[in-house]
């Protein structure tokens, strides 16, 4: 689940987490992130606490602590943005291309770190 926004307000992030929980019918125990402003604030921390979700944040300045998502963003940059970036005419087209990329990444692209299985294989 993802959204596109020009801002990084906690309300948008809270709504996205709520939508994701509902869409996938999950109840996460942890929410791990970096120290982005949308995560490192009272509103978001309070939302997690009210929902019995423990907040976990990587150490500041340590990208290796978020290795899986950093890897995803590197692939995203290399295999979508660098190739298709100039073709993102508007938000609707951008959303469609990003959605297709995420589906491809999760369901079709084998990962060497996952014994050449897809991420969706490990979600089963």
C-alpha cells in the first residue's frame, strides 16, 4: 500500500497505515521506520500506542539498519525512475506506474537474499 503526496504530514501516514491494516487484515506488532518527520512526532507515536503497535526506529544516519527498504528504493530508482521518470506526466500516471512496479517487485522479481524467491513467496 502506498500513497503519493506533496507533504509529509502525520495524518496522511496514519491514514495509510489504517488503510493497509484494513486492506490486508493484519494487526502488526511493530512499525519500523527511519526518523522521517511523518514518523517521529507525537501524533504518529500516539496512534501506534493506541493501536498496541510498538514503534521501532533505526539509529539516525544508519541506512544499513533499514537495509531491505533501502535496497527496494535503490531498485525502484534504478529500474523505474531512471528509466520511466520522464514519462510520469501526472499523478494518475505516476500512481499507475509505481503500482505496477511494486506488484512486479513483490510477485515476479526474485531476490538473491531470499534464495531467489519473490517477497510474496515469504508472505504466504
